[in-house]
C-alpha cells in the first residue's frame, strides 16, 4: 500500500514540469474543446425530446417535466452519454498513440533518458480525460436544460431560465460531475494501459484501440451500476 501511494504521489509530482502540463492541456484541448459544441447540441436535442415526451404524452406539467428533466439529465443521462462518446472518440486515440510510441521504441528511449513514463505519458492523459469528461458533461447537461426550457416555454423561456433553481439542486450537479470524473478517470487509465501493454507488432495497434474502447465501456457500465447504490 505504501509503495503504491509513493508511486502515485511521485507521478502526480510530474505536474511541476512544464512539458507534463503542456501534454495535459493538449489532451484537454483535443478531447474537450473540439467536442464542446457537439455535446451542447446533443444535449439541446436530448432536452427537447425528453420534455416533449413528458409534457405531451404523459401529461406532466411544465414544472414537473423540467424537474424530471433536471434529475434525469444531471444524475444519469449527461455523464453516461458524454463519457460513452468520449470512450469511442478519445480512448481509442490515446491507445493508438501510446501503442505506436511503444512499438516505435519511443517509450524505451524515454526510459533511457530517465524520463518517468507514468508522469510524462500516463498522468496528463488520464487527468486530461477526467477533466474533459467533467467539462463536456457540463456542456451536455446545460444544453439539455436549455433545450427543455425552449421546448416547453417557447417565448416565455426567460422566466424558466430565471427560475432554474426551482428544478435543479446543487446535490444533482455535484453528483453529475463526480460521476463524470470517475468515468473519465477509469477510461483514461484503461486506455493508457491498453496502449502501453502491447506486443511489438504493428498489428497490435488496432487491437489496442479495440481493447481500450471495450474495456472502457465495460468500466462505464460497471461504475454506473455502482453509483446506483450510492
């Protein structure tokens, strides 16, 4: 336990170095920044669909429909769907990148230069995935709320926006971000593991990508089940 804690603290200390922070920011940029509008638009459409179903077909009032949308979106739909997309989009990219570096001998050369692989390669990508999951989940969740408000209120949307605190609780927002962080952290760890633990053959690269996505999806469903009992 002490050895594991020591290795973890040593890896985290890598953020002191500018190259590690630069890799982390690049990971956040490619994972979160390039997909932010896509997640917002998906959330916007999702919110409109859910509210239309609740209000139109099931006879829920406007406030009840918005409360249900807020609860469903922040506690379940937004973190799950966001990380599901991230797994398919970014986990495979991380695995391919690291597998290529290992096969081409770049990982071995880093070790020869006494550059810690965990600090330079794994740490910024794992925390980049975690941070990106939280940011994109927030984009999807608030996009869903806006889509639901516009669908149910139309031109009276300004009133619903000002009264958003009536249908959204701080605990739901905290749970949403915590779930997104845990999903992203698990996905990042599994993607890095799949990329760095390959045989020295070019045919292993697509296999690493496949393993990263499949293991990440399994972890996503397993963690979501665990959160259901919290």
